[in-house]
C-alpha cells in the first residue's frame, strides 16, 4: 500500500510552486488584471476559465513557475476539487495561494493511489507534494487516505489471494499497531456457534475454510460500538449458480468487510473513545458435494430457523450470525456494511450506498454527514409489510424474498430479525466498486459510505486528547 505521509507536509516556507485557484465568478476580474505576457501564456495553453482548466505561468528562472486552475467554488473546497489538477502536474512541491488545503488535500493524496501489486511494467507515479499551513488537519487527512487505500486494495485483490485466511491476516495487520485483540472462530466451533456462516462456506477448499473474525479495542468503560462486515471472498452463487457475467466481479463480495475494517482503522487511529467490536464473517460461497442446498433449513446462532430459498442470498446468512454475536455484547450502536444486493444497484446505481436504519434520527444524521463530506448515501425504507415476502411454510423465515420484488428492502428486513430491537442500527448496502474512473477515484475497488459514517461517529464520540 502506498504511504501518503510524504505527500502532505507542513508549510515552512520551503521552495514550492504556487497554485492560484479561481472559480467561474472570479476569473474575469483576475484575468483583466494580468499582464499581456501572462494572457499570452494562458491563450497558448487554451485556458478559458472553465472548471477544470489549468495553466502553467512561467517566471524568469528555470524553476520559477506557478499554476493557475479553475475549481467550482474556491470558497468551498470539496475533497475532489484538485483531483484532476494533480494528475496534470509534474513532480514537485506545491502550495495553494491562501496556504490551506482543507478537504481538498484528501483528493490530492488519493490521486497518487495505484493498484500495482500484479504489474511488472508500472513505473509508479510522480510525487506531487502539497504544503499546507493547516497543520492540524494533516494527520486526520492521512488517516482518511490510508483507510480508503486499504479498502481499495482489499477489494482489488483477486479471490485466489484474498480468501478467508487472507482477510484474517488483514485484520491482524490493522490490529497490531493499536494493540487491538483479534480472535477467530473456525472449524467445529464455528459449526456449533455460527451455523449459518459455516453452512455458507463449508463447500470451499479446506484452505479457504469459513470463519468469524473479531477485533476488540478500546477502554471497556467507553460506549460499545459494533461494526459488522460481509466477507464473502468469492461468490459463485452456490448451487443457484450465477452466470459468468454475474460472477466476474465477485472478488469484491468481501467489500463490506473491507469497509468495516477500513472504518475500524480510522476509529483506532483517531482514538475515538469507544469500545470497538469489529466482526467479519468470512467465507467463500463455493460449489461442492457438501454445499448447502435450496430447500435446506439452517438453524441460526439466534435460534431462528431459516429456509434456503436461494443459495445466492448467502450474504444475509453470514451477517445474521455476526449481527447476533454483536448484539450479545449489548452495544449502543450497530453498523454493518455489505455488498448485499443487486437490487440496491438497480435502485440507486453504483455511487450511492443504500442506507437502512431502525432509527430515523440516526439515519438523518448519516445522510447529512455523507452530504457534508461528499460521500453520499441514499435511504431506503425498512418497509415492514414486505416481511410477508420472507415467510416460510416450514421454517421461521426464508432467506430469499418471494417474487423478486424489493430485493434490497427484503434483505434488510431479514437482517433486522437479527438485531436487538432496542439497539440503533445502520445497514449500508454498498457496491464497493467504481465501474468508471474519475480523478483520484480509479476504476476498481472503492470506499463508498465509509467517510460518511466516520464523520457521523466523530460527531457522536469526541476523540481522546
């Protein structure tokens, strides 16, 4: 993983190229004050003052040059407003004219992200260092960049190299610097204690055996926060096998686990005063002689029996057992992340995680924080009448909605059965993937919803000093 630490530094007046930011409203006034030579340079570079335009302005010395760029609003610098500019700049040190990078520093850092684990011909990327007088924001911005890169890397790694044991190792690597405690349940103990996780993953090769990975960190006297992640490391669909087109991206079906782990890293690095309990249900939904079958009835950790209407609705099964375990510790808040349903993508597309909650105030706060940090969420209803679609003639509940309607909602209603009624709960059905590249946001694995929820948690819990 890239280390962003050398790319965002305090401004101690060291040599750097100045970046003058304009917006459409200020361009005309600024342009009219420039000399004929500068206007000539702008014209030669086809600089017209449109959003995204930039130009280099040469001075007298060989290294005496600056940059002018147009952003949507220079007073409200969002995280991605400098992203396109960074890719166009040569290697070197830069500072903004007003000295402060603000939220834009995150996009500056993430413009340097590359997933090059499997490339021999990658020459890396030029280091463009940003200097800032806003020193207090350097460390928090680095934490966000590293957590985002962690999510991207975990999702981008193919399933052969990111099975349940690899996911377990990723949790241990995150835990180690913070002294967090990791425990893993597998084998007979998993079958007895978490029967739905075991059933989903039991057909996989023994080296990819299913497991529940738990991390605990923080002062036990602090409020308990549970983060739960769906860690289906590859989803064939099971015996209800997916078509090849549906299987192509299923390395990303552990994207919920990646989000939960990235958020856990952010919480620990920021020293939020919580008792953190991270739970990752890791399994491969494979096909084999011992695979669970349509029509099987599983007994969950909670004791509810679940009829299998479709083996490709496996994520809610592993989450059901993990949510039950989280609830046993009586947290004050439960949050789960999952690449759970194609129905959510049909409803809101790839950019918007579908948000479900049993607490209207909490949901409204999550939406507001997502908008504030440009990591948007979209709420869908926990419409209780649709629970009828999950009825079973032979068990307490069916894992697949009857008729195919409201798939994201019925999946969320299934999960709701495993969350204690008195505990506030957020469920994010996220895509964890960017199908089309944008500046600082390459095609591939992506953190969608993580920064929004972290902003919510920062507001809810004050960090230790």
